C-alpha cells in the first residue's frame, strides 16, 4: 500500500457500517498478514517464533513514528486500559479528570486512588456540556494537582480536547495523560503536548482487540512509579531466579509480560497502513464524511449535540432525536450499524465510508419521518 487511494480501497465491509467509534472491522492487510503469522506459529520452530516476535519491535517503531517519539518509549499493551493503569497506579497527588470519561479513565483512576491508601486523590470535574476544556480544568487546578487525565476525543460527544491549550494551562511540571483511542491514526496532532498517550488498534486502526499501546515520555518516566511492573519490566536481560532486578530505566518498566505477538503484528500492520496513507489525508477525508452526515442531519431536522467546528471534533456525530429508541430501530432495520446510548445515537464514519452508506442514512431518516422525533 503506497497511496491514499490504495488505503481507501481497503474498506471492503458491507454498506451501512457507521460504528467505527465502537469497533473497526479488520482491514484486508491485517487479516492476510495475521493468518501468515499464525501459520508460522503453528510450526513451533524457534526461527518461526522469532520471526513473528519481531512484530513487537515493528509495532513500537511504527507507533513511535506517528507519535514523533522514540521506539524505546513505546510499550505494547493488551489494551489502552492496561496502559492507563500503568500510568495512574504509579502517581501521587491530585489528578483532574471528568466524571463523564469512559471507564478506562474514570474507573481506573478511582481504583488506583483506592489502592494508594491516600497517596492519590481524584479531582473530579463535571462540565455542563461534558467537554473537558482548559476553562473547566482551570477551575480545579491548584498546587496539589500533579496530573490531568483526559480523552483526546470524548466517546459520547466527539469533542476533541485541545491538548496544546491544556499543556499551556497546567505547565511543564504536571503530567498530561491522554486516552487516544478515538483519535490516534485519524487525527493529525502534535502528541508532544502530552506525557503519556494510551491507544488501541481495535477501532480506527482496524487491527482488532488486544492491540493496545502506551507511550511514556522521559518526564512521565521520572514521575510515575512502575508499580505494576512485571517480568518484562526489569533490568534483567533473561530469566532471573533468586534475585529481584530493579525496574528498567526505559518505558519497558511499565509492562507486565511478553505481548501477544499476533496482536502486536495486527497493531504494526494497522499503523503501517495509516502511516503509508498519511494521517493528515485520513483526517481530511474523515472531516468530509462528518460534514456530509451533519448536512444529512440538518436536512432531516435531527438535532446534533457534537461539535461542528473541524478543530473540535474527530469522527463522531452525536444525534439527539426526541425518540432515540425508535430512530435506532429504524436505522437498524435499514441496515445501518450505529451506537444507540441513552438519549443520543452515535454515528461514526471512517475515511473509507462509501457514498452508498451515506445515502442509506439519508434514505432511512427520510423514510422515518423526522417530524415525529425532532426536538422542538
């Protein structure tokens, strides 16, 4: 794969899929190469195992390239939650987070605080619109705060946090910990504003479950204790017994055991495809898809509660009909896959979403009759 058009041609799922914020169907290249890796593992030969094991390093290098970081600063994790746990369990002081965050952030922070026996304290904020803005963070900021943890893109509203502004607000000494699950690979951003970036390949990277990763900057490694460090996170170069090695000086200190090499391979392939296509080009096409969905919603009279400005959004459009359950059923009956949650319906296209899918959405809304479920 070498061009953006080649990348778009890999979206081979059936029309109607608008649920990329929940799960990304595996790309053809991921499927093909993971089958080849599985065949190698089926031989049991040391040379085959070593060859597939090289996927770990490949994943670290490719993720680091997109982050503008060094490969030794990137760890391959079972999920983004694992990476966030590595960061949060090793902190002390007060940590600012929104109460409406995905549980990977909120629950992990709460559990880490409980385990710290008073060493770590969540500083919860609840902005009226659920958006973690610099103003919302500023109201909770004081000398006790040592870190801010935030989703780069909110899973409910699609709001994109301004990482650069948050960094300017909190200064260089506090840590900025970012859940990038809903943005990595589809939003072209300067990740250096953050100290920790945790992501996962099972959504926008189309790499499947188990393909998590986390980047720890040098500043983060100085401030976060490797509380959850395991056998792979030490200074030892091989198996050790009758001794307890110190934690590694690199980001490897924030690992527990050897990664699943098949998952690492899927991550490497997914990131490679995005790198080759160009994140900026993907973001541009995704923005056009979101614009099209916003136009459809406006034309059919559906209220939208997600941001409209391109700089404040990613790939999520949150619709707020008066009768969300009825609309969700109508969309499902029309062959459209979305996420219905509470009072909103989350529609999430990708760069490769085809015109037929957008037409299905428009036709379904037209057939349903918007006068019965729009907000007055």
